C-alpha cells in the first residue's frame, strides 16, 4: 500500500489491516522515515497565505516529486541489499557465480533511479545475470514500461523532438529524440505483428468466437495516400547519398454516424482506423479483421465507400459481398469536370453549366442521361477520344454505385469525406511534414501506432511495451 493510501484509510480499516498483517519493523521504519521527509518538505516548501493558486500547485508538485522519488529509491535499494547467494541457477542449466555488485540506472516516471545489486556470471553460457532485475520485472530497457507508454503515445501524435519537449516540460523526464523513436518504433512494430497474426488467424477462421458490437449501420471506406520514404541511408554518409521516394500507404476507416430525425446520417460517432505500406493482400487481411472487431457481420446495414479504383471494389467484393457499394459523389464530379473542361475549356461558363446539369442527373439516378451526354461529345484529337472512352467506361462500370437519389433517400452518406480525412489525419499530418523522410520499417510502426491511437477505442499498449530480457 502506498503512503497516500495509508493516510486515506479509516481507523477501522487500519485496525483490520494490523490484525491480518504481521508487523514488519523495517516497513514501519521506512514509513516513519518517509513521513518525516514529507513533513520536512512541507515545512520548507509549503506556501504562505499570500500565495497564488499557481504557486501552491507548483509547491505541492515539487514536494510530491521529491518524496515519491526518494521513496522509490529507498524501496529499490532495500531490495538490493538483501542477503545474496554465492551461486544461482542459470537458464542454460548451469550455475552462475557471484562476481560483484553492479550499478544500474533506470528512467522512471518519478525520475532517474540508481541502485547497486548483485551481479552473477555463468561460465557455461557466458551470460551475466542480475536476479533482482527479474524480481522487479525489469527487462533490458533503460526506461520503465510507464515511461515507454508515454513515449509511444506521444510519438503517435507529434514528432520525436516535440515528444521529448513534452516529456521534459510536463513529466520532467529527459529522453533523447533517438530514444523516444526507438521506443515508439518497437511498440508500433510489436502492435503490427499482433495485428497481422490476428488478421491471418481470422482469415483462416482460427480465432475463437468473440463478443462484438451490433451496429445498425456501419460504413467502411479505404483509399491510398503517398508517404515520403527513403532508401537505406545513414547520416554519416556511409551508405551513400540520401535518396527519397514516395510509397503508397493504404488507409481504411470503419465508422458509425449519428442519425437525425429524418433518418439521415450526419456527423461521425465512432471510428476505427487501419493503415499499412504493404500491398493489397496485407491490407485486405488487416481491414477484414478490423471490420470483424467492429461487428460488420452483425450490422443491419453495411455500406462501403470509395473512389473508382478497381482494386478497391474487388477487395470490397471479396470481404463484404453483401455490402451496399457507393462511389464517392465528389470523385464522380471530378470525372465530369475532366469531360466538360475538354469540351468547353477550363473555367468557362459552358463548362460549369454542363457539369451542374450532369450532377443534377446523377442525383436523380439518371446515369443513362450522363452516359448519353458523354457519348454525344465529338472529340477532335486522339487524346480527347481516349478521354471520352475512359470516362464513358468509368460511369458505365460504376453505374450501380451512382444511384445517389436512392442512397440519399435512405439517409446514406454519398461522399467519402471521412475516408479523405483519415488519409490526412492518420498519415499526412504525422508522416508527411516538412523535411520528413522515413525508412519503411519505422514508418510502418509509427502509422500503426497513430491509426490505433486515433481510433475511438484504441488498443491497450501494455502487452507491447516489453523489450525482452
């Protein structure tokens, strides 16, 4: 029990605790020492009656940090000074012999912790052992899991340099940007491995039954956005010049929307993101697993939104064959603009009038009229002939996905604004800032973290914080 928990306990609770727990002289002595330390800090730093609230808050924060840091140090040293054995069992099956007392430094949420503990060496496997580290649940990292969680959470939101600034100013922790990056990449990579394993098992139908949501209407959208990457490179130039390129990051979003009195969907209520730099096959597995978690198989209505990319509709057809497919209305309008500008010139009044007429036809389910208007155009150049053929095929192949009057009457979203926003918010705002370029592995880890943390119900990162022995 912490000192604060002890102080909050009632008299009856204390008496019960004393009856059920044998007295520990060392523990009582430690409590007395910390109590005296706390009293001394309060006497030295407690503000007078003229202090402002900010001054009071700052003083109490300083008192708490000093006392908690001291208590943590005392508890760790107490564990380290216990009687030791001359030899201990090693995991290899041999016996490790005591060598010396080695000092370890660890960055914790209460500050830097130094303590000296027994250190052993196994002649059989040539490994060093510190049993106290295992007893304290420590791994090979130089930070506690709480600090790593902070670093990973911040790195999903801001750059590594900004994350170190926040940790220093808010938490009084001094980590370098490279340390924050290593932590975040490790956590993100571990999370992606877990997601990929789950996605593979889900695809093979090897996962146990799980309780999922039962949404009345679930939207699923996907798109791709270019992300700045780089080839193998080191700052010292040992691997040659910096060579940057772009790679496509596929982003998926599943969301539910609030519904107004007329039954039309309005703003987004819940959302879940997934993103990867890998190919369509990997993205399809990840999206399928996330959709199952969101309860797509229990949804009363399932709606998929996207542009006219063929890979997108093939994927949707494989994953969600019963879903209602809607082609984003604004993408359709962009294709109308391509035709009208080729016919009448960009920015002309006739071009705008032609576009508005075709848009009105789309919203009345008159896709045949749109096709007739495109077919009526008599191009005069080979490029325009090619454009007419391409755009005619675009509207003809997507005709069933353009029944906007029907979709609007049912209250569906007909625009992929949430999908476009996901590409900007999840990917571009973190990975495509000025001067940024990423190696593929680090980019994959960070966008995995960011997609997870921006979701309405982010996953627990604690299983991914350990660095191993």
